[in-house]
C-alpha cells in the first residue's frame, strides 16, 4: 500500500498570540492534507514556538520560559488532536518539554490519528545541552504505534544516533521510524542524518526526519536551527542507490515547508527477505564473531 508522508521543515517563528499560533498550525497542516498526505510529522521542540506568547523578558529566559510555557502545553495537545481529527490524518505534533509529576522535565512527542490520541513517546537520550544546561531528563521505554497505515516508532533527534533503540523498534515490527529533530549547527544536522541512514541500513527500514529551521534570537533554547527533511531507506532493490528516498532542497528555508512523498512500505519490508543483503536478518551474527 502506498503511503503519502509529509515531513516538515518547521520555521521557529515569533508568534505572539494563541489565536495566531493556532491559525498558523492549522493552516500548515491543512496544506499537507490538501496535497493528500496521510501522515504528518513536525520536529522536535516545535512547541517552543509557544514561548513567543510569553512576555519578552520571560521568553528570553532559558529556564523561566520552560516553566512559564507549561500551562500552554495542554492547549497545544488539544489543538493537535483537533487538527488530526478534522483533517483525518495521522500527526506527530513534534515535541515539547513537559514537567512531569516527579518534578522532572521530559521531551515528549504525541502521536494522533483521525480518532484522537494514539500515544506518546519520550526522548530517551539527552544531548549535552539538554542534560547539562537545560535540565531536561531522559524518558524510559519505546512504544510501537499500530495504525491502519502501518507500524511506527518514534526516535527523537539524538535517539537516532544509538543503534539499539532502532533495533528494538525493528524487532518489534516497525515499518517506519519517525524522527523529529532539532539541530542548531550543520554538524548536528549531519549527525542525525548519518544516524538515521545507518538505522535504515542496519534494520532495512524507512526513517522519516522532520527538522526545525530558521533563526529565533528571542529563544535561548531554539535560537538557531538547521536541517533538511528527508526520507531514508535501505540502499537496495527498487530503492535509490544513495538510500535517500526524498530530501528537501534547502538547509535553511525562510519559512516552514513540507517534504511530501509517496512510499510503499511493503516494498521496504520485502527487502528484509529478498534484498541483495540481509543486514536485518544477520544482525545477531555479529555478536557471535566478536
């Protein structure tokens, strides 16, 4: 079955009212849905746009903005669910730093379908900035999301650089890994890209990446953003030799843009049994050779 997917290069714009933000997000998602996209993915920390609604002195405070944005997150989740229901799409609404009951902040993504919330996935591995400066804590556990359009896992940004996370999702039966990301340097973008391509190669699986882009000098958390939206696949029969199934043209567009492409996940799945190589099958053998 052919699936039309949309990964957003999401611009971190200054939006100072809730109504303007809600209109912006709905308009953006409707654009992808009107083009036939069934699965929409927004990037890691896309919810930091919400801090534009805070007073200037607060939104420019790294830790103060984190605390002050918490009352907006339930509205963000409700809006995302409403968008998925109204448009009849599957939506990963990026991620947000959420204050949990244990007093720790975790980087959380929500997955919605036409019938509402399907589930959530926390980022597991924290970058140095998150761990040492921002005080965001890692989550625990991976979720496999079963839907009528496929089986999906979510690995947020840095998580894609750790092979056993993707391997766990692959062994659970995932057809595609959804990879919301947020990187402030070109080197960071390439780390996520190389990681995502490696995970696609190792597990003979598809990986869809959605990044933040643009400059937001008013936010110390997401002030600089660089990245290409992309869909990576194994380099094998019927797939591009490069493993790059689709990729956006610019690293830093001036506005939010969708990368929209069609993929038959059954063709990717077939490679696990009929490919030129069998990396997914042969994975356990490497441990016998050490």
